C-alpha cells in the first residue's frame, strides 16, 4: 500500500442550478503539505453535480500522485459523504451515475470519507469560488514538498494551455482573456497556416464532440436511431470544458481565427446538452441540423463491438475498415460524410470570414475531417476524436481547405 493522502473537495452553484464550479486539493496526510489543487467552472449545473465533480477531480489528482495511496476524503457535503460511504440510499439516477463515476477512480477499499464543517473545508471552497469568479480552471501540482502552503504567490497564467514550472510548482490557470477588441482588429496569419494570395476569407468550422454518456463508458455503439442517452456527470463537465476552450478561440487560442458567432448542433440529446453549454458560455442561440446527427447504426444500436461480432460475422471491423459498408438497417461512414458535407457547404454558402461551431459526434466529426482533406472513408476511423474534444476546419468557396486541429482535448 502506498502513502496516505487527504482529499478536500467542495462545489457550489449560484442559483442551484446556476453558474457553478468545484475546488479540490490533495494533502500529504502526515505533513499536511498541499500536493495538488484543482478547480473548474462548470457552467450552469446543480450543487450536487458541482460537489461530486470536485470529488472526482480530487480523487483523480490523488491517483496521479500515487495510485496505491490510502485516501481520506473530507467534504462538507453530508449527502456526498453518506452516499459514497454506502450509508444513504441513492434514489435518483443522476446521483447513482455520479457516485459510480467517483467509485471508479480508485478502488473503494483505498478510499474512506469524513464529513467536516464548512469552516474546515475553506481551502476547497476558496478554489471553487475562484473558478466561479473567473469562469476558468486551475490545475496546480507541487512535486517539491518544500513549497508547503506558500503557493499563493506562485501562480502564473498559462495562455498556451500547458502547465509551467515555477518555484517547484506546476501551475496552470486558464481565465477568460480580455475583451479588448483592438488586439484582434488585424489578425496575422501565423506560421504554418495555409497561405492565400488572393485575400479570400474562409469559413472556420469548430467541430465539438459531445461529452461522455453511459454508452461511451460501456463502449457501446450509440447512433442516431434513438434520441438519447443524456450526458453523464463527467460528460457535463466535459461539455463545460469544451465550452471554455471554444470561448478562447480568437482570444488566447488560435488567435488569428474569428471568434465564434453561431452554433448549430445535431438533434441528439447528448449533442444538444453539450451545445447548450457552449451557447451559455458564448451567449449564443443553438440551432439544430439533422445532417450533423451521428451515424445511424441500425440493428447495432446499443451493442458493443464484441456483441456485434458475435451476431454479424466480420462486423464491425469491415464497417470500420471499408468506410463504405452499411450497418444493417443503418448507414456507412461514407453516407455520413455525404450529408455532413452538404451541411457544411450550406454553412459556407451563408458567408465566410466567420466562425461557426458545429456540435456533434465522433463519426460525424471524422466524416467532416475526412471529406475536407479528401481522405477515403477507409481512413476516417484513424482520426482520434475524444469526448468533449475540439477539431477545426477552414473552408474556402473555391474548394480549398485547411485542417487546423483534430481531436484537441478540452480537459486539462
């Protein structure tokens, strides 16, 4: 068994549900030294979601320090402590999913829970409020135990999305950039961007994959034949993280790109939930377009790959490797590419020199990227598109394209 660690976690929602955030920190149980801090703005969610999200973040930080550690979790949420300790029944489906997600981070035998008064949880509460105040995120690690609790003077802003080492601490703090538009009036073409010599402006398309769902966790095929499922608690956090990353486009990430001014989403529940998180962050209305729905898996809906292989010999491998084979009662990846590309061409026809966010699904994003770079459908499965990730295409009216980024994770 490894060392002993203490996780202090908290979450808050200003309105319940309302603008929310979590805070968590990990201490060495012997010395009390702070080893890691985590905080994040979550968008509009409930207190319970924020508190459980803080618990998950704290446990993940502890696992990163020592996966064999004995961990004592201290929280001022009696609900979370009693539910995770197994003393209170969890009646609501949402709360059962939250508890199950937290229980997967570390073996339950390594984790114990203790309720503490709010006054004794002030450090985690301060982090949660900082996240809510700034609308950003914090990820600090202190590999040098000598830094103790003197970290307040060591923070540094990492506008590139990477942690920086400062005085023995790794400190990454993301905050909304300034709204001083003068800095972006004349964006320059960065090194590596596609060169144009005629001054033509492209349409920038930000492709966002929805956050995690229960079927994502199960590894099951989740297509467009049914509206659901909804996002898990982690999926809602990923949606908020994706919203933060999209907000930064044209500000302090991909600063040459126009800031997003429109959002359109797949009609599926998980995509709509993710799109609403992005819309709240940007202050934009979310439109819907069936052409950006996930692939129709037909008879494979809700099944895992081994289950499909048992019932349909040679599937789903042939479906993936060919790109043109049709799922029984459903679609091929090439079919998805045709309708997605038609939707993108309509967006292009409505005007260039702007950025449109399209919130959808893994196969839908792969199809858009594949069509843009003229890769055959047999290669599309090779694009990695994690939940909550961001991909960016640029499309010109003459057919020229630029692939700016594929599958950029929004999680720290």
